[in-house]
C-alpha cells in the first residue's frame, strides 16, 4: 500500500500508527501527487483539514481559514515507477483527482488498476476540470465508469448529469476487460434502479 499525504501534521499523526508490524506493508509518502513534477503550493484548510489540496476550493463553511505551504509534488508515474503490480487506486484529492490520474497515465496503462475517485463540482471547478473531459479520458483508456452505488455511467451525458445528484461524488472506473466487475455493477444498477 502506497499512501500519499501532503499535510505535514497529518503525516506526523499517521507515522506512529503505521509503525506497528501489522502495517509494515504501508509506505507513507509525504507528498501531493498531481500532473506536474516538482514542488507545489498546498492549501491547508485549517478548520477542516480533510478539505486541503493543491488549490483552494469551494468549502462547506464560507469563512474557512487556510494556510499555504510548499510540498513535494511528484507524478504517480515517477513516485511509483518501479511498481510491478497495482490492483486498486483510490483518489480523494479535493478536486485534484483528475490531475493525479493523468500524472499516473503510464502506471494506469501498464498495470490497469480499478480506480475509485471523488468527483464533485464544488472541488473540481477549482482545477478547471470539465466533466466530459474526465469521461473521455477514461473511455480512451478503455475504462468503464460507475457511480458508487453501481449505476453504469456508460454514456458521457449520464456521467456529466450524475454530478447534479446530491451526495454523489464517488465513482469507480474499471478496465473494460474486467467483465466480472461490469456484471456486478450492472446487477447493482438493476437492483437500485
């Protein structure tokens, strides 16, 4: 398991928890992954650190206090270049998910992991992301998209419209060759739908 956390205070809190033998397989990278290699400004949401990210986003509370720090910002392709297998990627980057995934394009093409990602207008707008572009990027790489409850989002407009559903911001991208996952998600769609 490779975990990335850019907030130094969060890393400091995680390190002792990860030092137990049962979690020796977890590697904590004190960095923010993105599209560009190098260093980047990182906006810490002081009142709600879970909303921190590479850009200031629209917060739930209007008077959110923030602090900007400099952090390491490797691409996933660089940070995990030596990885021989990867079954799953989870991206929760407060709007930076698409940049991080594009920064891991070679890794994704080579290892074909399933990808869970957050995607909501309140955060991705800060990155200038167009939802249709996200759908097209996954489609060009032969990934099938589902929402978190298993609804197939196989049509571009359906993915774009899904953003308007309150509380829905988690998605799953599955390599098209993984027919077993597609059947499961389609079954869930019929059950829920």
